[in-house]
C-alpha cells in the first residue's frame, strides 16, 4: 500500500509539472478545450497532493508560507504582464496567475485541515475580528462607501495591479467562516469531557 501511495504521489507531481509546462509553452497555440483539459488534470494532481500532504499543511507556518507564495506569484504575474516582451505578457503572466490560483486553493485547504486537525477555531475567530473587521472598515472608508468598495474590488483586471489586502481578505474571510463552523463542535466536545469528569466512576 505504501508503494502505491508513493507511486501515485510521484505520478501526481509529474502530471502537475507536465501540464503546467505544456500550458506555459503552448498557451497561444493550444485550442481552448485542450487548455481546459490540461488545467483539469493539473487540478486533479493538486487535489491528490493536498490530501497526501494534509498533515504537513496543518501548521501555522506552512499556511503562512502558502499565502506568501500566492502574493509572490501575483506580483510576478503583474510584473510579467507589464513587460513589453510578448512571451512574458501572453504566456508567463498567465501561467503565474494559474499557479497563484492553485496557491490560493492550497492556502484555503491548509486553513481547513489546520482547523480540523488542531483546535484553532477560537484563534481563527480572534484573528478574523481583530484584523478582518478593521481592514474591511478601512477599505470601505478609503473607497468612499460600501458600494464603491464592492465595485472597486472587481473594477480592475487582476493582471494590472496587486494589493496585499487581496490575500488578506480571502484568507481572513475563510478563517472567520471556519472558526464559526468548527467552534460549536469543539465546544460540545469540551462540555462532554467536562461532564464525563464530573460523573462518578461506577466501576
């Protein structure tokens, strides 16, 4: 069984690298259906890798590193798109954006497995309300209103600019939702353990 898992993991890494390399060098020449097919294979390989390394991803430092990688890939895509070289603008910028999306999915998965494997739901809620609420309030004030804020988030093409508030909003909103969902079962489990400790041992 271990050999099968290792072989499948190696196959997933190879498929992930091959599909992204093909998209990099054949972005303009491949038909749309083939690009979507390659993207689908890449996401399937990514899904297996996420499940395979779920224990590694369930760490604060790894989740932070993944979101940092997302930021770097987004910055790289903006830089490539702003360059005058056609290969950078048409191929490398698009690939960097696809990798950034996959990093975003990995970041969300890391936050999910972190709250599943560890009791961090309260930490998620504290971080969400301590950072998320002031951040959104500041952005709304800067935009001049809620409507301007909502329109401004989608008004510009993602290739044209990148702001650190982008990954912050995505990750913090995910942490808030996961914190609310996971807090209740954790609370129930703590109450059960507390009641078990108070009941007399009849044995």
